[in-house]
């Protein structure tokens, strides 16, 4: 529990009632919590012009039970047929389970749960146990024209699994979550799509004991949602882990896949590379369930060498010098650090508070050496790979940072960041109890477009008074990077929906890709054609019509396929 010298709000600290809206809304483990430290709490009061009194009474908490009162629109014969496929224990029609698999973790979902709004839920939830069962479900639903949605981990922030058209939702995490095979000679692992990140990593880290392997391995894919996300979700949203600058995004890690579609099974081969026409793997990765259900996936694996995590952190005098150093590092051809996180001045200010650097000897030293508040930029990360490779990388990186005016801060800030790496999302529930939202939007940019995207999007975000807009660069490449915007504000649901639309409009205006790793879902679908262009989007439409002629696979706006096109306002 975070210590305070002065007034401390009654931050969330109890397990939510079973069966409640809050139990669906809550991030991660029901028994885990995280509250802002006192420095961050005081910053929020400052920026939002709030007093301690504003933090003495909570707003909507979603503590009531989910009422079991939403009718099921499947016929008795359809429920009977589905029960015969998966078994009685693996089909659920209660409202709670139907709501649980339909809402994700975007702020819009959390706000609806706080307001106890039940909408867009499936008529039944199935827990399939095998690929054969999934094939039968798809064939039956194709015949009966029943919509199908899927959940792997449920951490979507784009309304990716929301059952807009009713029908079925398959919760793959319950039973369809097993290891299929491991090939140490090829350094690959094949798993069912419902397997969760921690289980996959535990298998690989302990490969000698669990698989009889000679060495330990890692998947290398660690999104912030890692502890509560599934492999299937990573693949179908074209996701990225925080270590992607070394290991690659998920499309770089996938070797081959199996999908169940209304027109039959799709299976690709486990070749390391090929020139046999357009890549079916790349067509299916990022398809978000609109073409079919990912069943099995084969992934590359990498040697597990935690002893070669060489941590570093630097403070730059300004954002321009920091960007220049980042580009030089990524284009240096000596390797790129696994984690590469560069914060702009506003995020740096908050990061130094959040990770307890402000007020330490390091904080004092920065001030003495002229690294000014609201100008300086924090760069942190660590390496992965073979020992000689990582030592050379850190040495070369250090030289570039120093040449661009940076001061070395040791590995302390990075260690502090690592402590909160997977726990920071817990803070959202705590602050939202008092009407404060924390949400994220990210995009992909080239080095030459980065300055105008950064300044243009921030200008829109900051045009709203009393709004914190932090930005960092992550997932970097020789050609550009991901820009990640984190918004903290006191804001209601309707305003937030319009605010999110404005950010997406500005991505298009300033030439950024609307998503780097969160996917598109139903939230961003109306912008997809604007982003990729009409001819490219027509190809996606044709693929949809081939794989799913009756539009039963994740219908209702996924990838914008049966939703409205956005009329841009900027």
C-alpha cells in the first residue's frame, strides 16, 4: 500500500463482489491493487483543480450484481445442437458470463460496466475443448447463420470481441489452452490459441524440466497485458510486446497457423521463409476473427538469457536531441535494445514521480547539471541476446546518447519501471472510482513524420483544459517508431468517445497509422479505409466475402467491414 504523509483517498483495496459488474471490470487478479503514489495524486489534484474533498466520495463503482434478465435469442433446437458438440458443462446462457466475454478493457467498456449497462452480448458462451469441436461449431453456425465471436484473454482495447449481433462467443481460454508440440531442433512451439501468456512462458522457461529440452527458451512477446492476454489475441490483432525491438512483433514470431472458417480449414506450412505467392499467414494475422477462428499457431522461440538483461537509463536535455539519438541508435546496425522507451517532457515529469526518481540523489544531480523540468526526456530500456552482442550494443548506445547531450542515470529508473511494468493497469480502477480516467492511444510513424504527429496530436489533446497527455516512443525501427499517447483526465463516457474520435481523426490528418499494435476492432474500424486507401481496403472486403460470405464471423463493425465509414472532422 502506497504511503502518504497527508490525506490519502480510500483507494480500491477489496476484492469485488462475485457476480458483480466490477468483477468483470476489474483489471487482472481480483486480489491485486495499485494506487497512485502521493506525488502522482498531488499532480492530479493540481492539474484537474481538485481538492481532497473531491476524493472523499466515490462515483459509480459497479458493485451491484449483474441481473440475469437478458433473453436468449437462440432456439431450443440450436442450444441442443451446440450442447451436443461441446457438452453440457461447456455451454452457458446466464447474463453474467455473456457480459464477461463481450466487454474488454478499453475505457468505454469500463465506463459502461460502472454504469451497469448491459448491451451487445452473445446469446450463449461456449468453452470448446478441441479443434474438432471448433470446426463443428463453425460449420453449424454457418448453416444456421449464427454470429460467432471469440475471447482469448479479453484485454482488447478496441471493442474487438463485443457481440454486436448476438449469437455465440467462444471463450478459448477455459479449455482450448494446451501445448500441441515443441520442436527444439527448429526452435518452434505449437499451441492452442487460448493459451495465456504466463503459461506459454512458464513452459518455455522450464523447457528442460517440462519438455525434456536441452536449453531454456522464451517467446519474447510481453505486452503490458501479458499476464491476462492469450496467444490467439496477440496474433489476430497483430500485437507487439514491450520487447519487440529485439524479438519482433507477433507477425515476425508466427511461423504457421490453422484457422477454422465458414469455407473450411486454412492451414499454412512451417517453412522459415518462402516465395510461393502472397503470404496467407500475413493475410490471416490481424484479421481479428473476421475471416475465421485461429485454432493452432506455431511460434518461433528464443534462448532464455535473463542474465544478459543489461539495464540502462539516460536523461536528455530535450525531445529533439532524444529523437535524434533514438534514430541514430536504430540505424546504427549494431542491434537494438529489447526494451526501448523514450518519454517526452510531459511523460518524463510524471515518470520521475511515479518511479520514485524525483527527490533522490539522481533527481538532484539532474537539476544541478541543467536538465530542466518540462524540457528533459527520460530514455530507459534493457538488452536481450548473446553476451558479447549485448555488451557491444550497450557500449555503442552509450556513446550515441552522450554525443546527444544525455546524462547516464544508471539502471535504477529501469528497475523501477520494471516493477510497474505489468501492474500499472491496476491503477485505472482506483482513480476511476473518483471520475478520473487513464487511457491509451497509440499509432505508428516514420522518423520524418514523427515531429508533426507528436505536436499535432498533442495540440488536440491539450486543447481540452485540465488534461494530462503523456507520450513515449517504443517499438522502434530504423524507419520509425510507435508513438504512445496516455491520457489522464476527469471525463465522462460521452465526452471520452468524442475525444477518442478526435485523436483518430488527427492520426489521419498528420499521416500516422491508426494502430501499431492494439489492432482495429470495432472502435477504430471506421478509420481503416482512410488509413490504408480504397484499393487496399477493397482487398480486405474481397477476403471477407470469400472466407465468410454470410458475415457470421465477428460481425458488427470489426475492421469497419459492416460498420459506417468515419467522416473526418480535421
